[in-house]
C-alpha cells in the first residue's frame, strides 16, 4: 500500500518529466524546420514522445519500488511496537483490577470494625488516659478531687526557686567597672616652690576609686617646673573636676591644675 503523499509526489514528478520532454521535442522540431532539414528523421516528434513516455514509465516504476520498499521495512517495526503497547496495556489492566479488589476488601474490613464493638473500644482508650484517679472513699465532697490548689502551690514554689537561682547566679558574675587613666599638670606659683613638698601634699589627697601613679617634673620657663602626675580613677566614683578642685585647695603650693591626658582603661 502507498499513502496519499507519495502518490502526489509521483504525480508531480511525472508531470514535470512529461512537460520537460515535450518542450525538448518542440525545440528540436523548430530547429529542424528552420534549418531546412526533413522532419522525418531518426529523432522525429513521435520518437521523442515515445522516449518521454518510456522515461516517465521508468520513473513511475522506480518511485513505486521505493515506496513499497519503505512501507515493507517500516511495517514490522510498527507492528512490533503495537504488540508491545498492547501487552503493557493488558498488564496495567491486570494490576488495576488487583488493586481494586484489595481496596474493596480493606473497605469491607474497616466497615466491619466500625460497625462492631471495636470502634467503642478504640474511643474509650483516650478517655481513660485523661481521667484522674478516683478519690479515696473517706474524703469529703468539698475536697478538690484534682488537687489544683496543691499543683498551683507547687508550681509557684518551683518558679520562685528558679527566680532565686537566677538572681544568685547573676550576682556572682563580675561587674565590669569603667576606669580611666588621667595625667594632671600641677603648676606652682614660682621657682621658689618646693616641688617635693608639693608632690607630698598632692599624694595625701585620697578618694574612693582613685589611685595615684607615677610622676615627674617638667620644665616650663624661667626655671619653673610643673608636677606631671598620673592616676587611675573609677568613672562612676571619681570626678576629675572634683579631684582638680581638691588639688587647687593647696593654695601655698598650687597655682592651677590642667588635664594633660585622659584615656579609658
């Protein structure tokens, strides 16, 4: 068997070859006529037409052979695929039927279980777990059977204990104390001021959260030297302005106090 598409292709090829042969025959006829030669030659119009028909017949036969060969080679493969698909379809139908039977059987069992006493037994188990134990026979009716007061008191006791433990744990943690390192310039009145006595008087000043450090004499001008002394102070306890005022109260020795450096520790 040949399909519609190959038949149209063969028909188109036939028409093309036929028209081509006729055109060539007409051209040769006109060439022979104008040249003065006899029309009745070996390549007459009749011979050309017969030759064209023979060529068309050969082309048709060749195309038919090609189509038949293609159809013959493709048919076994198509048939094989169709057989495979049919087998798979049959297997799937068998499996589907088996599943339907199993589902139907399970549904029947579930209906039997739900319709019998088994359903009540299943529902009663969770209720039994949630029930409180029965009270003793000697208890009065006014007693709380569930012991809610005792549970609340116990829970409150546990919460209080946890709060106390947290507070105790937090109190044991070291508190970070902010400190600063300060360098003060203590200037005397003149070059006759005893700087050793001045330093002694300055170091006599004591404050909570304040520690004196190293000191040195730094020349100013005209033979006058200033006392440059360092100290470490706790920021929350010691005010630098207050410390400077206490030093300035040493009027016999001190003219003024300046902050030369201030760094956080």
